[in-house]
C-alpha cells in the first residue's frame, strides 16, 4: 500500500484537484481483506475435507472416491474399497434426472472404462467386462454371475446402456447421445420437443462457427468506430433525435384528434354503445396525448441549453479517448478479471457441494453433509460473489474516473502522464482501495435483499395471492431503483475521491451537493445522453444481425440458423454495452469535473478554468444569452456562478 495509516485531513478544505493524495477508508480495506481471507478459508476447508478429490475424481453411492484407496464408512456396505484401477464414475440409469434437486437419481459405481458402444443385454455387459475388465454391475456381483444371478435385474444398469465417454477432467461417464437428456433439455428450452431440433441447432452453431466469430469481431469494430463517430456527429445527432421526438408527438396527437373528429361525425348516424365507447376512448387518448405533447415542449424549452451541454460533453469525451486510448480496452480487463473470479467462485461452490462428512441416507447410500455452523458457509460464499464482483466493477469506475480527472485538470495536455490509466490504477491501489470496498459493500447491502426477494417470488410462483405477489414485486422494484441510484451516486463519489482524495462519505456528500445544484443538467445528460447511447447499441445490434442474416442465408450445410444469429446479436449487444457504458462513464465524470470547475473558478487571473475549449464556448454562450435576456439571477446563472465554499470533512 502507498501508506500505512490514513493521512490526517483538516476540518476545513477546498477542492484542490490532484494536489493531495492520502489513504482513504483504511478500516474498510482491512475489513475487505479479512472477508477475502474468509473466502480463502472456505476454499481451503473444502479442499482439506476431500471435496476437491470427490469433485474431480468422482465418488460412488457408497462414499468411495474413484481411483484411490478408501476408508470404511461405518454402517455402509461396499465402502472402504480399493478402487485404484477404477477411475471413472458410471451411473446405472444416467437418464433418470431429478429436475427439482438437479441431480441424477441413480446408483453410481466406479468402473475402469466407460462403455464405448450401446449394450442391450446382460450378456453384452458380461462380454464387455471380460474384454475390458470394467464391471458395470454392483460390486457384490462377479461378471460370471451377470446372466445367472436374479439380483442382476436391480444391481445392473438399465437397458439399453447408452454409449458413453468420460468427461474431461471430471472422470464421469456421460452418454454420447444427448437425447438421453431430452427431459432436462425440454425443461430448459421449451420449444425442443425432440432431440432432432436440438441436434440441428447445435450443428448450425458448429458449422457456422467461423461466421459467428467473424460477426463478433464485426460488432467489436463497429463499437469502436461508433465511439469515434459520436464525437463528430453529436451535435447533429442530438437535434435530429429532438426533432423526431417533436414530430412524433405532434403527429400522434394530430392523428388522434383527426380520428376523434371522424368518429364523431360517423357516430351521429350510428348510435350504438360500441361507437360511444370508442368515441369516448379516442377523446381520452387525444387529451392525454395533447397534455403529454405540451409537457414535452415545456421540458425541451427549459432544457434546451442543457442539451447543448450534453453535446459539448460528448464532443470532449471523444477527445478523451483520443488522448487516453487505453480506456477502450478497459472493459476487456474488467471482463477478464470477472471471468477469473467467477471461475474460482463456481469451482469452490462445486467443492462445497461435495464437502462434509459421509452420512447414510434413507436408501442406504452415502451423502456428504456439513453439520453445525459450517453448513451456512455457502451463504458467506454467495455474499462474496456479490461483494467482490461489485468491488471489481467499482475498481473499473475508480480507474476511469482517475484517468479522466487527470485529463480534465491538466491544463497543458502535452504534460499528461505517459499512461494516465496506469497512473490511475497506481493511485487506486496505493490510496483508494478502502473507498472502493466501502462503496461496493453498500451496493451489496441492497442487492442481496433484492436477490432473496426474487428467489422467494420464484419459489412461490402460482402459490401466493395477488396482494402478496404485488407487494413482493413492489419491494423488488423499489430495491432495484435504490440500487441504481446508489450506483450512480457511488460513481460520482469515486470521481470526487479521485479529485480531492477524500473518504467515501465526504466524497458522496460533496458529489450529491454538486448534482443537486445542477439537477436540470443531470436530467438532460441522463435522458438525452442515455437515449443516444441506447440508439447506438440498437444500431450495432441491427447492423451485426443484418450482416449475419446475409451471410448465414447462403449457408446450405444446415437447416436452422436461428441460434447462431441469436448468439451473434447477444454478443453484439454485450460488446456495444461494454464500450458505450465506458463512454457514458466518461461523460458523467466530465460533467462532475465541469460542474466543480464552474463552481470554484470564473476565468479570472488565479482562478482560470480547467475546461476544454468546447466547454469554454458553452460557458461563454450561456453568459452572453443570460446577459442579453437580463436573467443573471436565473437558474442557469446560479449553476454557472462561481462560489468557493469551505466544507467540513465528515464521514
């Protein structure tokens, strides 16, 4: 870490961008480290209790781990066997799947080889054992007894025994023909009524894998091109969207009044109840559309100058990506780290599923269960999934905020650090990991209850009454809205921390005050800007989908190419979302920097603006328009009026 203890902060301070760096929220960093140690303890405990060996090597229904010598389990027949030469798990009825508990309801045995061809009779199983030395019936039966012992009907596999192959790294014999899992597939994919459809879908994906990869690369290129184009067409694009919205609202209102007038004329000759109801409905729709149009005009009239700020911020954001090209690759690093963590988390979760002490179940077989407080370890593990994932995403937000803050508050852009992104990462690691841990924990506190309510709603689907269902959905919706608001506030708090190196609470309070003082601008940026970026995502998905249709249409090797097209469109949306979300993040950081700049500087000697020329032009134009209109004390004047205030540093 960059320091061992938090630097003392004065009770009164001013915004001093990039002038002071000190450790923030150190106790929260220590708490996060302790939590991660707990996550490591869960992993170590599961490995130490043999869960890793049971997961990777597999175990039979009697508690024996395949491929090694085993210890006798008290009260369990066939336990404690030496299965050194039997390395694969074989299920007597692999197609008997319990969808509720998500497991195979079948006796499991350890065998030395999986049946590589279909076996239809006991004689075939006996012949397979004699040739390959792999006994597919229960341990108490010898191969010579397969065709003579009456117990073979219960202790041998269900016929026909499907052709199987070992799963790589996990030593389980899995049927080669996926139709064995038709019931499971139907539960996941409702339109699959037989295996032939699923076969054709999968063959379509495999045959067109080169096209899919090419289209995914196309979506990546289109996303990068769009980020460059937005800088140059932002002004035109915003006003085109504004004009389209105005024309659409006027046209819709006019059509409704025209239909009402036409219906009223025709209703005079045909006095029916249906005609009266339709006429009344049209009148209500027309009045509602008129009210909506008037409100929309008023909002656009009030926010027209804020739209100009949105255009300027988008233009400056394009310049940021030119000076900081590594920002483009930020989603890749974040996604890579998330995938690594999720892989680790899923692996440990699988370990937890096989950890514990061997306990006989009702059928006389062995299950591994944890007793006492240890059985709640998976709850700790689930909280770790949410908190650490949010921590990784928050690190990305802090990194982007630090780089953009460095760009904005460096007057001479040629004096920028060689790699502002790496400099931002260095400041994050040395000073602000505690702030990131605290912010991500707050999101976790909201997300966990929402996930619990969603799980309860899913489990009670069709059982609860209408009132309970409505209350659950309302609670879930409220928590979702709260989570989004906190995420937005956290992002601005990280920006304030990057500027002034203050702790999370102080930064969140300062950022909130700035946002409230510029509420109309925030609304304009979050409506116009987000809508522009949403249209960009739609454009990339549609372009990639259209290219996919044209390319896949010429393929004759398979009959169904719906699944490849869906895969391509989903990937295109994911890529576009990742890139344009970074763009949106940069715009939000630039806005907070701009708001702070206009609040504490006025362009006079000693208090020069830090902002770009494009934003400077916006400020000058705003001042001129206010001066001409004689509205210096209006809302815009209050937002642009410089004011230096001392704030108490509190948490």
